[in-house]
C-alpha cells in the first residue's frame, strides 16, 4: 500500500506515467524489491528524484547536497561516525540554528541527538543517501583518499617485489591491487569525473581524471604494477587479459553506497603499454529531462517542436564530447510511451533505457548501421535512433524511413546547424530528399559553468570582446574555492542553436545553396546562434566569455 502511495506521488510530480507505474509494480511483484529500488533499476526515476518527491510529500525541503557551499568548520559539531551511521550531514549554522541534511528526515531520535550535540535548534532538510555519504567522504575524509591510494600502492608494490617479475599479472586478483583500482574509481566518481585515464609511460603509469571536460592529474603508479593494474581492469570488463596488441571494449558495474555506477572500458595499445580509459556513465543525467540540460527557453521550445513531429529526421550535431547522446536520450525519454515502439542502433549502447529496444552495432558480425536500419524497418517501429550517420547507405536508408512515416533521430559531426545541409549533400543525398525529410537540426557544445560559490564580476580582455562581437555588459568568473577544487568552474551546460525547416530553407536546399545562405535564412526564421546563446549565458553569470570563445 505504501509503495502504491509512493507511485501516485511520483505520478503527481510528473516523473512517471500510470503505465510506467503499472510496469514497475509488475516487476516488483516478480522480484520482491521495494518499489523505489525497482524504479531506479528500470531507470524510470533517479535516487535524487525519488528523495525529492518523498520529501515534498512530507513537507520537508529537499536540497542537492553536492551543489551546496559547505563551511568546513561546521563538520566539527557532529562526529564522523555518527554522521555515517545516521546518514546525515551539517550544511550550515546561523544564529543559534543548524541546518542538517538527512537521508531519513523523519528520524526524530537523530534530530534530538544533533540538537544535544550542537546545543542549537535543528532545521532538517532532505538529501539522497548517496549525496550525503559521498559528501561525508569529501569533507570529513579530506586528504584521506590520497593517503589510502598511496598506502595501497606501497602495499601492492611490496607484494610485486616479493612475487617476482614473472608473476606480476597474477597480482591482479590480490587484495591491495583490487582495492587500489576500486579506490581510484570511487575517487573519480566523487570528483564528478566523466572519464578516468590509466596512461602508461616509460617509467610509471599516470592516472588522470576528466572533470567538466578538462583533465586533472591524479596519482602515479609504479611501472612494476602496470600489468597487474591493467589485468585487473580487464577482468572487471570481461576482456581478454592476454591480448595487448589490439583495442578491446567492455563494460563493468561497481557499487558505491548501494548505488550502481556503470563503467565503459576501452583499451588501446601504445608504445609504452596499453592505455585504458574508463567512461563513468551517469544515469542521473538521463532522467532529469531536457529542461535541465542547459537549453535556453527559446531553444528548448524549438527542440520540443522538432522531436514532437510525427515523422521526419531530427539531427543533433557537434564534435565528440559535446553531449549529443545525452540530448538524444533525453529526447527519446520525453516522447517514450507504452503506445510508441522505439528502437535504437548504437555503438556502443551507453545507457539502458526503459521501454526502448536497444541494439549494439557489431561490424564483425555484419550488423552495421545500414544493415541494422534495414532490419529495424521490418520490426514495426514508430521511432528510430541511429547513433551516427556514417555513410551514404545509412543516410539514404534513414531518409527513406522518415519519408515512409517514421521519426528518426541521429547525429552528425558538423560545426553548426546550417553546415549540416551541405554535409548531407556531399554524402550523395539528393537535395529533394534532404528538403523533404529533415525537420530540425540541433547544434550544440558543452561549456563549463562558473562555480556559484566563488562567482565574481570580471573585466574580460577587450580584444576577446571585439572578436566575439560581445555587447557591453557585466561578465563573471570563478575566483576558485574548495567547492570547485580552486578551478572556478563546477559542472557543465549546453550552448546550442536549433534550426527548424520552413519553405524558404527547403527551397534553398533544393537550389543547393551554400551553408552561409541557409544560415542567413535560419536566422531570419528565428534561430539563435550558438555564439549568441553562449554570450547570453555568460551575461547571466552561468559561464565565462573565455569558455564561449574556447568552445563555440
């Protein structure tokens, strides 16, 4: 009964539909887990969303703890072990009251205990268990993670020395090496890293974390541990540990505080050994919706108009790492219903989506984009996602699918929306097919956001302002603080432009007009360029003009 009440609260919050609740309840009946666990496993809601809805139903404020500015001195008021046991964290203190984030805000005993410890009135707010425990690690255990890694490296090195050079690969399963890899991954997750790089060099192995699109130096691992480290990661991803001459791809899942974290593993041979990159797949991004990806109100409205077409092609363009997949997944989840059949062709499948049939490209077995798309058309789909338009055959098949009544999503690597048109024509597509099938093109980039806790006004370089044709306005930068690791940036957001087709643009395509002419017509139709969108975000203090100049 309680689970059904929770489901109804999620429906009222607009996070799930009645059909999705029925689906989740049926899955729960088969497995017996709590409804919240089932929904997170099906990727219907995130832990954050579930916590927020339950808090609101109880009349308690919800906060995203990882986005809060924390005074490090306040943590002295509550012992670490008690904070861990009760899953709570002191957020702020002001005039005789202390604000405490709790995973279980209805734990009256814990509230009373905190009041006695601090001799202050306790204001309770709600936050997710994962956020609370990782924040405890960050603030109570400041510096401890680095010490743990260094101690594990010393312990593993000692075992390697004792084992001898011929058996170092056998060390992949010994406790210090296993724990070392787990600790490095956990450290990366806490740093909000999207990728963790293991990079062999001549005399050691370097670890680097990509945070907000920029690589940051991590620990160094002795060369004698290299084979053990690489073998351990390959074992995690079910890869061939004896193959070091060819690239391999795999997947793994680790659990941090009961929350599964998916990893995509890629190996690549270099002159000093195998380079391995772990892509940390953040499912939280998928269920936050298109509204939270950074699109301006005007661009979001145009994007939704494109994806709600009954048929046609919607393209998302930009370089590698510009958030195209996240945007497409969020768009699919926006239109996904039990009445609509959606099939995807991806390389690789990064996230598992509910109610969506996903397929992994396998070129060696003959499952290419073109072959897969032809087969999908016999599966009675309503909507198809093709990971990338790589060749003429794929593009031609996708266009003909759109013309027969399907809605097709895909990506291309172009610099802006308008240049996508000549790119399609260069691939051999007839102009009339492009004009009649494409309904919208979204070009985007990801830029770093200014840390809101150390944001301050700044005077940009006048030459940069002139080059960007930036209007006279107040701009901002991040001074650097403990919340952003002194980088001045925390998180990323999208800058974009959305080109919708109209009769003038279609006529220009039929006449094989240059990209500049298509761009001009799109501007007349109301398109905001990426540079204009980026400058608008810079003026609001969301990002810096330097970031816009670097990325757009």
